[in-house]
């Protein structure tokens, strides 16, 4: 059953053409996200989908902040 609300899934793959799941990267992005105050959920049968579920009342400014922190988390995890 699905609930009403904003739900974003970001599938992490090793190679866009093969779409091979990259679960290890998901673990690193989540760890970095915690450092930046973002809590990502985990989804997908291969556990390679970051789940982002902000409240429906999120403001544009708050959304920008989350995107900046997500970007920083992803960059840190890829190093």
C-alpha cells in the first residue's frame, strides 16, 4: 500500500548502460548524509535506491538546503 506524500527514489548504479546496482555507494552516501543532517531511506530489491521523503509542506528554501546537502553527501561518498 502506498501513502500520500512526496517520495523521491534515487537509484545508484555502477554503470548507466548496464544499470548494475551500486549498494556500496548507497551505504557511503547515507553515512555522509548523516554528517550533513539528512536521513535517507533504503529501497529497491538490490538495496541501491536512496529514498528521500520530505514533508509536503517543505518550502523552496528548505528544498534547496536539502539538495545542497544531498549534493555534498554524494560528492563526499564518491571520493
